[in-house]
C-alpha cells in the first residue's frame, strides 16, 4: 500500500517537473526572440535610445544566466553565447557588444550566431 502512494507521488511530481521544464523552455524561447528584436532595433534608433536598449540586454542576461547556471538548464547556442558576451556591464563591455553586434552588423535577423 505504501509503495502505491510513493509511486503515485513520484509520478505526480515528475509530471509537475515536466510541465515546469516546458514552461521554462517556452519563456527562454520568447526571451531569445526579444533579444534578437532588440538587437535589430538598436541599429534603427538614436544613440541615447540604443544605450538604454543595450543596458536592457545586460539586465536580460542576468536573468537568463541565473536560469542556465543556477539550475544547470540547457539552452540554445544563441542564448549561451549571449550570456557569455553580455556577462559584465561596464563601458568596455558595452562598447565591445556594440561593435560586435551593432556596428559590424554581424547580427542580422534570425542569425543564430552570436
């Protein structure tokens, strides 16, 4: 009898984990789309607004890095490279990412290389 209860509890918990993982995957996918959109939009706006968008990318990086590294969650190559490139926010890092992604126009549309 007790094994039946433990088995049911285990199955219920595993289903909950699966649903949560699916939700995390969906959120990370939407974040990736948002990042690509921001990168594309930065090239079409003035410097003051582009600086604010770059800062928002560094803030997004903190959240994504937390999920990936704290919980050892697998992610796309795009997001992994994004986490790496946007790891620290200072003047040098901001210039680096601006030159790499915006000035060089290396990032275009759905390019998955980051």
